[in-house]
C-alpha cells in the first residue's frame, strides 16, 4: 500500500512502560483526530486522467516541527446529471447484455469469465477477483478506459505513474446519455475501467457497488484488484514486508523502551521515503534539543503501514524506534478486527 507515514515530533512519555508496550498498539485518538482521506470516485462522463501529488510538499510536512496534517477536499461521489439527453463519451468497448437491464448485467456470465481467466501481470499479485464492486481506497491516482479487459495493459499504465501501487480493473454499466428529466433511464453501455491507486486495495475496501443516477442503475462486474509485489526502495534502508502484523517490541537489554511514537498522514499516497525523511528530521530535532539527562533518542528503525477501519481507509502511519527489531517481534495484530493493515519494515543501514 499505498503507502507512507511519519512520526510525531512530541514523543510519547515512557512512564509506565511494560515489557510489551501497549502504546505500540494503534492510536485510536490519533486516527480519530486526523482528517479523513480523500476516496476517489469517477463521475459519469468524466475523462481519463491521472492525479498529481505534491511530493515535495508532503516531504516538507513529513519533516515539519510539529508535523501538520492538512485537510483535503472530498471528491464528488454523485453522477453528473442535466435536463437534456447529452451523449456520454467515450463509448464503452465492453459487451452489452441482452436484454438491456440491470439484472441481466449483474448475472451476465461473460464478465466472470474475463475476470477469472485474466493473467496476473508480472510484478503484481492479485488481491481480489470477480467482485461486483470496485475499490474505495487510499491514494486515488486517476483512471483510464480500456478497449478490452487487459490486465497487462492496465499494469503497463500503472507502472508509468509514480504514485500507482496497484490497480482495479472492472466492467461498469453506464448510460449512453447523461440521465436527466428527458431521459430518466437511457440505454446502457459497458465501459472497461482501469483505476490506479497509491494505497492497498483488497476485497475489504471494494465497497463501491454502483449507484442510481435518476432511474438508471450503474453497476460493477468482473472486478479484479492487483498490487505491486516489490518493496519500495528507500535509499539508506533495507525493507521487508510484514503482512498484516506490526512490531510489538519489548524493553531492550537495558530495560529501556525503544518505541518513540507514531504519526498518521492522510493527504498523499504510500511512500516509505516520507517516513525515512521524518526519521532523519526527528533525529536532527532531538540532537538539537537533547534531554537534561542521558543521550537524545535517535530513530534507527521504523515500520510504516496503511490503516483501515471497517473497510474505510484511515491513512498512512509510521512507527519509529531507537533500535532494530527482527520479524519475530511482528506480533501486533490485536486491532485487526477494526483495521486491515499492510506494513513495511525498514532498517537504517548507515
């Protein structure tokens, strides 16, 4: 995923630390206080596009003291309508079931055949298959229309977009004309969409099952999701994927808590480099503001992941530590009832 996070400049107090630190669990107060991330949607008649993220601004936010979390505007979830019957372009290239109604579309077997036989592109893994819903995830990065249900072409386009970590391909039942007072339920066409995401997509967050626009029912079919398998490269660090668990570090051999704190971000796409920048910035700040006793805490290790609650994206988190912990300590899964997690663990090699 999708997928970055960073650290708060005000570190959590170490008072009351226990061998397995409860402070390392997901911070619900932090999640509740952050703005909800923008979830992408595509209006009827919207033209293909990609989303440009301001990575320098995100990096500046990652290294600021204190670290801000800026609110973002929501994308319009409603279809565009008018009184007149204006054509919707481009024309869909997918099959149109007969008779032309919502029930026949939902039951049309060819959509399932395309989805179930589609190849997994090189460098990707399939995260869900043949759903009747599309993704509502984190890091919306745009979409394109395809001439055929071609997962390799969708992956090729994703690979050209810096923020794209995965894609969702599906058939969508859309009207030939924008529904309005003069055409409440126009004939349908089938568009094949390739939607790019900078966050993790799974069956859990494939919650868009369509909508009504006037009397016309928009539907999804043959929806497949794919994520890149390569761990993003971060200069000066080595990474390992942890799956759906986080680090739960004990006290170290000196009976010290190595956990430094965490931060959530909701306005970018997943980029572990932001967490690395925050780690570096935190070290500079701590060195310039040493404690009255002892040495300043230095970030040498971080875990970064995306969090979801009840299938809805919450944002990117970064959890920072003063020493490295191996994967045997990746046991923090107590919040999985509320959160679907994808984590990346990185260790500073300098």
